[in-house]
């Protein structure tokens, strides 16, 4: 896509980022789980700088986003990039935008000396799975994701006796 521009988000993009998050949640049938606000996103993205966002634009229209942050591999002894969300608006899919986002993230990982780029994908999302496989991504079938959040996270934190 010749007119595609991928750029790092700036604070003025926060409303657009939240809009993309809500669209993604709707696509994933998880609308009720979005509690992010513009204030929270501004704080965590631009004040605390815990994640970064790439915005995709075509002819001045926002077409998608990728939110990522650094993780660390003890086995590799260096950081990697974890892609939390990649979203391209439905009317812009099939034009190479998703591939462009992943290529840019791979370039960022290489420029920063990272050892890998990784992400999760919902098991039912066959179009995305097929897309990732076509790019050469490998599913990590030997791993199960675990999560502690909400009240369980608070209860576990109360057990800290350090």
C-alpha cells in the first residue's frame, strides 16, 4: 500500500488509540472487558512510558494500530518485543497493512538488538492464525498462558511478606 504511513503515536493520538482498542474488543467479542480510559492510556503510554504504539495512516485516515512493549528472555539474555495488540480496520484489511505493521515491528526489534518478536492470538481467530503462519511465525504449542487479575491479583499481593 503506497500511501501507508506507520508512525509512533504522540499524546494527541490517545483518543484514536482508545477508539482502536474498543473496535478490537468488539471484534474479539470482549467489549465488556475494556476499562481503559484516555487518562489511563496517557499516563501509561506517555508519562510512565510502559508501552509504545504505532499508528497506521493512509491518505490521512487512521487505518490501524499496534501496541507493544519490551519483555525479557532469560534464555537469550536480552529483551524482546511483545505485541499486545495489532488491529487493522475491516475496510482496510487485505491490503498488506498488517504485514507492514509486523515488518516495522521486526525492524524495531532488530534496530534495538532484541532477540525476538512475539504475540498471542485467540484460538478461534483463524484468519489471523493463517496470516501469521504465512509470514513464518511459529505457534508455541508447548506453552499455556496463565493470568492473575482483579480480586485474585489483590489477594495474592496481600500474601507478600517481604
